[in-house]
C-alpha cells in the first residue's frame, strides 16, 4: 500500500502493494536487469531473521501506518532543515499514493554506481535526466512522465489485494551514502541522517531505526520491511 498525498488537488495513483514479486516485475520492466538486483521480504528484525536476507543489501524499504504521532514527527522534522550531501539522490512526492514508486526510485537512484541499468531504458533515462535537478524538479518530472504513470498503474493492479486509492500507509527508503544512513521520504523536506553506516551494516542499521518507529506506534500491526539486494554473482 502507499500514502496519502499532501494536496487534495494533486494527481493520485493507485498504491503499489508491499509485494516483492510485484516490485521486481515493475523494476525489471523499467530497465533493471533481472540478474542485477531484486526485492525480497524481511520477515523480522531480530538477528536470526536479518541473517536470512540475501546479501549484499543495497537499500531497505519500509511501509508504516500514517498516525498522528508520525505526522507530528514529520512536521517537526520539516522545521529542522539540515544540509545533506549532493551525492544523496532525493526527490519530493507530489503524486498521491506514489510513495512505493518513489521509494524504489530512491533505492535505485542511490546505487547507480553499484548496478548496471539497461542502456536507454526508462530508469537509465530518468536518472540521467534528473541527475542535476532539485528534489521538487525531480517530483515534477515524475508527475509529468506518462510512461511511468502507465507502468505504475500496471504494477499497482498486479498485486494480491484489490487496488484502492484510500490508504493510510506510507513507503520510505533507507540508503547508505558516503558512510551515512539516510531515511528518504518524499513527504519530508529532505533526507534524514541516522548516523554512520556501511554497505555491510545497512540492513542492521536500518532495522534499528525501523524498530524505534514501530515502538512509537505499538497499537498498529501494519508494517512491512522489504530489502533491495544485489543478486549473487552480479557485477557492476
């Protein structure tokens, strides 16, 4: 599922299901070679279950419920704008329910040096076209891209649950850039740094942040964690 949008008048898509199979078909269709990387479920946040996740992990996607507590924290963070490295690929969300797609774009956009996209594919063209743009400009580029809108619509109707645009959950992405763990959320003003990290500890570091977010909403069960992992033997 995906999130509500900021503006009632904004364009709205159907939400992307928190389903690795759906996400993989979506990404592969957009230009991520099947042999490069794939999404997979994270079944729990304790060490034993994290150890089952295919390595190396390139990014972590987290689906969580939008609650008064999460909205309050988001607004507080919006007032506390911090500088971040230009090496972090970040974009705003201006399309309702597009957070699943934006989470995947954040995941891929921060590891373009680690994976080989199909030359001339949508993802290849998208990241080359938006490399020098700001977060809001990237959002506008996505909003006006008909090819992505169609691809998202196909993916959104491919899941196991009936598609509905009335949702109250939201996808974010965790990536490691230049030795730092970043939370990438298109509804926030910029990336949120969660301190030092590394490619080898990304999953464990993200899990700690995710656990703290879950603890703030103990009454909800609507959480989902998906790892974006490089496939064995893949070379960039």
